């Protein structure tokens, strides 16, 4: 009877009851293999999409830089327009450099090659530093920034934690509305260090919430080039949280704002 078993459909075999455990095991292995195949296909599709997006995102600023530089080289730019043209070239070059730096950061986080020293980091003080660093953008976007809560420490890499929360807070400002506000709360909920970032911005459509941490994913592709950034900020948030064994929860309503909660473990891993 064993030689006659259909290994692809073990549950459909009519055989001795003594073989049931074996058939159950084969069925489970088939399911596991199918899941692995699906994961490999999904990873391959994400890799292809990432490669295509990288090519597009890198090409866009390079095309602008090349076009403007060619006009200047050929003497087709009026003297009064030189400052504007050179300013655009500088802006696009900085965007390109930022994108490349973010790709390198993600690559290191992906391969767990971070070699930075871990230490006690006060999340309350970290958010205040980020608020200070965002001061110019807050004035430009006409958004207020409030920090509340208590001093809460975790054991981690300062630079990665800074990048994580800077990207979240910057997005909360960037995609807000005039006279809007950002509120960041730092607390220890159930002894777990927690940071909550809430904004009164444009919000995220429900269908897009699960994808916002994908690399280069844009919620509103028609406005993707109107906001400065590499398109990799939230991917860095996701990988930084994973590095620190933290969880991420996103709540958002279109045109009403977004709330992102980062929860760290009770005991920091040293």
C-alpha cells in the first residue's frame, strides 16, 4: 500500500489507518513547501519591483541634473536664471546622495552588518533633539510640534533610533496641513518603552496602510516628486524597529491624520 500512495494528495488515499500519521506528516510537509515557494515568489517579485523602482528613482534626478547642466554648458541660460538652474542641480544632487545613503543603510540593516555601539538612549531627549532639528521645516510647513510623556530609556543604537524617529516625525510634518500639529508621546506602557507619533495630516488610505513600509512605495504617486525625500524613510523605520525587536502599529484615516506607535520589549537585549 505504501508504494501506491499519492504523495501529492496524501489525504485522498484510501489505505490502512496505521498509515494516517505518515499521511498527515506528508500533507503538512507539502503545505510547508508550498508556503516556502510562495514566499520565494513574493521575495522575487519584491526584488524585481525594488530594482525597477531604484532605476526610476535614480534616473529622475540624474535626468534633471544632466538636462540643466547641458543647457548651462551650451550657454543657453540667461545670466539672471543661472542661480535658479544651479540651485536645481544642487537640490537634485543632494536628493541623489540622500537616496544612495539610504540604500546603503537599508543594505546594512538587511544583512545585519550594523557595527555601531549600543548604549542607553533616552527616547524623550531623542525626540526633543529631533524637534529641534525639524525647526526649519516646522516653520516652513506652518506646523506645531508637541512632546509629552516621561524620560524613558532603551538599550540600542542611537544613530538607528534617531533615523527611525526622525523619518516618522518628518513625514508627520511633511504630509500635514497648514496650522496642523504633531504630538509625540513617550511612555512605558506595561513596562514596555513606547513612542506614539500622531499628526493631523492628510492620512493614508486603508488599502495603502499595509504597504507604506515598502521601499519607494508612494501613497499618492501623482505627488511623489512634490515632496522631498528618498522614498526609503519608512523602510528604514521598519528595519530599525526589527533591529531593536520593536513592533509597529499604524492607524490612519484619510484627511484626518495618522498615528504610528512603536513598542519596544520590556527587557532590552544587550
